[in-house]
């Protein structure tokens, strides 16, 4: 499915269910992701796989709802600019940390 096809479905959800309902759903999905992450932190052994699967499902739900929030608030370009700003700022922080500590903070095998 293309991004455009997804947006058609998202816009229909917004129109059919209503803006407030979709905002509530976004809040609910973010909460469920929070719970899934906490569950993963507590999991051991085979339960880690199931907990990871739960995180994947909830991340998908949150991304779907985040896109609907961009549509509702008509702010996709602004969000993209803020992402670029924040990633650039974080990159600078990492470079500062590396300069202070003489080593790279990010390792490929985190």
C-alpha cells in the first residue's frame, strides 16, 4: 500500500469516527506502547519474543495515529522540520560528548 493509499484510509477514519475520537485513540495507542515497553523490560527468556512482538504491534498503531494527528492538525511539513532540527541538535550533542570523552558514544552493536 502506498502512503497516498494509507492517507485515504486515515482521512476516512477521521471523517467517519471524528477528530476527537481519533485524538482519544492516539492517546490510547501511546499508552499501550508504554505498557508494551514496560512489559519487555520485565520479560525474561521466551517471554522476550512475545513482548517484542507486542512492541512492534503498538509501534505500528502509534505511527498510524501519529500520521492521523499530522492530517488533523495539518502540520506534516512543520513536524518534518522539527524532526530535522531535533536530530541535528542531538547529533551535535553526540559530537560534543565524543570530544569530551575521546570515544564514540554510539556503538554499532548496542
